[in-house]
C-alpha cells in the first residue's frame, strides 16, 4: 500500500511538472522580447546604439497612420521603426527605435529611481575595455567607475543613451 502511494506521488510529481512546463512552453511563439523605444532624434540614437554600443541595424518597418490609430499606437501619426540587435540572429532580442521628433516630457533622470517605467537595460559583454574606448571617443559620461568592479570580478560601466535610458555594460575587464 505504501509503495503504491509513493509510486502515485512520484508519478504525480513527474507528470504534473511536465504538464506545467509544457503549458509554459505553449504560451509563446517567440522566446525573445522586442522593446520599442521612442527617442527624440532617431539618427542620433541609431548612431549611439550602433557606434558606441555596437548593435547591428537589422531592418525596420513602417506603420501607416490609419493602421497605427486602429492599433491604438498613435493618434493617426505614422510610425517608422529602425530595428537593432546585439547580433543579427533570430534568437536575439530586438531594440526598436522610433521618433516623432518630440523631446521627452519629463526631465532627464540622474538615477534609476528618478522616474517610473523602464529605466535601464543590461548588456553582457566579452570585454568592457573596447566599450570604454568608444564611450570616451564619443564624449559620453561614464556614471560609474571606469569600470567599477563587481563582486564576481566583472567590470561594470553605467552610461545613458541620448534620451537618458541607463545602460549597464557588464563583463570581464581585460586590458
């Protein structure tokens, strides 16, 4: 009797966990997250993300004003989107930049707690040193040490994009 109860319990745990994992896997058709970022100056932001951060421009698309309105995205303004990725692969997340030519309605944040919503992204790199060179070459302020060293020995650099989004760059600090 005890053996039957244990067998039933183990089968329940095994198949129950499988069923839970399968249902999670069945919820999404794509495991990546695509983030849309409204910027004040599209060219300046594309330049920053490609030349300083090292992202790759992988495409773009347009949404006509009537469709953007139907989708609830805009009040009828068309949308031009530039798609960037850390690498040009199907498994890479998309950083979708778009601009309506407006300056931010809120002041530029000095710290991540100065506003609500998405405040920062984290990018894991193979070596922080090349980033430091590009950051300095482009006169971008490093808000952390250059770099700060984390408990695990990795270097950490904190900067902001042209519109104030904080960017953490984390990886080995190899000279």
